[in-house]
C-alpha cells in the first residue's frame, strides 16, 4: 500500500427534497478529483452523504405526516442512488443518523467542553430555518409586510430565544486570522478567502450550538433536553468517516483531510466555525477548503416557481453519464458560477466528444483494423511532426496534475483537449489514407503516433469520463493494470503487434429528436 494518502469530501446534503443539479455537480467534481488522485497512486478516502438532523428536516417530516427518522430513511436513499448513477466512486456514504456519527459528534463536543469553550447562556436572535443559521439584526432586512428576511440569503427569519450552549467563537478571532495569513491555501478560490478574512476581522460573536425547542438532533452529552445545533453535528461528519475518536482506527490516516469541496454558500461554516471547533478540540485542521460556484439555468437560480428545476437523472437519461460529467466539468470554471442549457450540453457533446475525440479514435482505429492487420502498427523513425505531437501528449500528466491540485478540472480538460486538437491537425495534415498506397510504412508510423497520443488522452480522461475512457483504452489494447498515470510515460507505450478489438464508437453524436409531426 502506498503511504501517499488523500482524504476528500463533498458537503453532506439536506435530504429535505429530491437531489438537484447542484448536488450532482458537487459530487461529480469531487469524484473527478478523487479519481485523479487514485490514478496518480494515492490511497484515497472519498466521502459524501446526507445531513439528516435539524429543524428544517423535522419540519419537512411533519409536513409529510411522518416521523423524522422514517422521513430521512426515505429521502436519503435517492441521494446515494444519484451518486451511483453518476458513476461517482465514493468510499463512504455517511448518514448523520448513524450511531457511529453520534459517537463522533459527542466526542468532539466533550473535547470542546473540556477546553472551556462551551457555556450555558440565554441566546436570542433572528433564525433562518432554511439556512439553519442565526443572523444579527444588521444582517436582516424588514420587508414591506413587516416580516424579516436574511439580507444575504433572502430567506425568512424569526425571532428565537432559548437558554442554550454557546461556543466561545469570539476567542478564536486571532487564531483564525493567523491561520489565513500563514496558510493562504486553507481556502480557495482567493476571492472567498478575502471575504472570510474580512468577516472575521469584523469581530466574531459566540455561537449558539444547542437547541432545546425540538429534539431531532444528536443529544448533548450529559445535558438531557439539549440537542446539538445541526451544523456542529454536520461538520463532524468529516471526522466520523476517518474513524474519530478511535485512535486505533485505520481510517485515522485520512485525518486531516486534504480537501473539503463545498458550495460558495457554506464557506463561512467550513472556513470559520469548523477550524475553530477543531482548534478547540485540539485536532489538526483540514488542509484545504474549496468553495465551488453555483450551477444556474440560463443565468437564473433554479426555483420551483420559475419552473426551471432540472432533475439530474433526466439529464443522464437524455445525454448519458459521461457527457453530463464532461459538460459540467469542462463548461464551468471551477470556483465560478456556471450555466447549463440543453443547447450548451449538445454543443459540447457534438463538438468536443463526438467530433474531436470520438471521430479521431474512430477514423484512426478503423484504418488500423483495415490496413494494419487489426494490430498496433509498427512505427518507423519519428519525424519532427511526430515528435512534436508525442511531446505535447507526454507533457499532459504534469499539466493535468498541476490543474487538479488547484483544483481546476476545467483547466485539466482544456489542456487535454488542446492535445486532441493538435492530434486532429496532425492526422489531417499527414493524410494517412493517401499514404496507404504511396508509403505504407509512413502510414503505419502516423497511425502509431495517433494511437499513442490517444492512449495518453485515454489514461488522462479516466477521472472525468470513466466509462468512455475505459472503452477507448480497451479499443487501444491497453491492459487494465497499465492505465495509471505512472504508465503514461514512454515505458507504457503501445507495443507494435498487439491485437486490437474491432473498433466501435465511443461518443455518439447527439441528434435532437425530430419534432413530432403536427
Ligand atoms: O448546505 N449549484 O446542504 P444542501 C451548485 N447540509 N452547488 C449547489 C447548488 C447549486 N445550484 N445548490 C446547492 C447543506 N449546492 C448542508 C451542508 S456540510 C457539513 C453540510 C451545494 O443540501 C451547496 O453549496 O443545501 C452544498 O455544498 C451542497 O450543494 C449541499 O447543499
């Protein structure tokens, strides 16, 4: 086993409705990063799951006329099924209602309490159930009908007063600012870091971390009647999946995690509260938090009233898993917001997948099948043009690795597709179909160079489009155990004479169904 470990997580989703395209986007992107690390020889733990406590879930269960537990047992399953359908190879799907998680959350609580950071006090403030967060009055706005809403998230807030436990967040201001100054990579993209640092510089209030007005949560140890504030419990999921608090658990090697992938709306919880809880508990901090942007439908937020909510499973049904994965990863600069539309998806499928990569593979492999005895052709001496393409392909692993470390999957894909474009220019310029008669030896060399470039592309696209990549590598005769990033170099080159299977399309064009006759 390798000693290079990599722990990575998505946020855990609230199962108070069906999973939507934003949830799909996050798990796809995280899966691509996790798969890339595995490809690069890391021992990876990739966790995802559902955040099942809190007032929002309890209210949804009441509306559905059932108990919270029965409710989440029904609504969590589709989140897991979606991750499976999207070909996301997570190692652990955590549900915060599991006994293992209760033990972890209570252990974290005890450590913060032992450190003197938890005290009982009366707390009052404006609470947003939808955000599961308290806001200062200054962070709310009065609406014309006399009700209040959060200025930031535009969700309704209500006045709540309870005697509950507070966490001494105010004591962590200096340590948090020192963290941001000393480890500027702790949070990305940089714009998010600037926002969070200026929020913390503005001063921190102590945080209410228990509830007594409802009981759907992890019980506060030693204090019957109190359940933990859902965010304390939710954030702890990242420790639970690494076996905390059991020191002897083999999964502890994944703590601290290397990367928490989350959406931009929950950066404050992950970059302010979470490191403060961990500092209080005397535990190491995650190495990096990255806040991705939102997926918007033609520039608008998805909402039921606008009627533009897209079910990710419908997209997969229409376009296929790999095209949907490719689209969201290539189209949206990771960290910024992105738009999706049917035309956008179809353009990407037809231009990048079907034309650029699919056609090149189909044309070169068909020529090999017909003219080279259905085996990897024997190359002659390489020309400058051959070497230029092979060198461009050989430079890809380092470029992709640098991009995925950001993480910037869109950049990794752009680099890979730049080589695909170069291979297309090479293939068109060398005209191997003409060489068949005039110079068959040169034709073999051109086809070899093309196939070898496709081999590198095939290895590199595995994290993004795993199904299609496997097909391509099968067609190139690359053995299952020679598909790691370490095999991309010259040592892994295609061996002339290796028998190849009959060519088959990897990325079919998407044809719009004909409008039904009137
Ligand atoms: O926030 N585009 O759960 P959640 C992209 N339970 N990402 C989106 C999105 C969109 N349109 N909408 C939501 C929670 N997300 C908490 C997290 S973690 C300890 C607890 C992202 O179901 C969102 O930013 O509301 C978050 O990262 C994830 O989906 C789950 O959102």
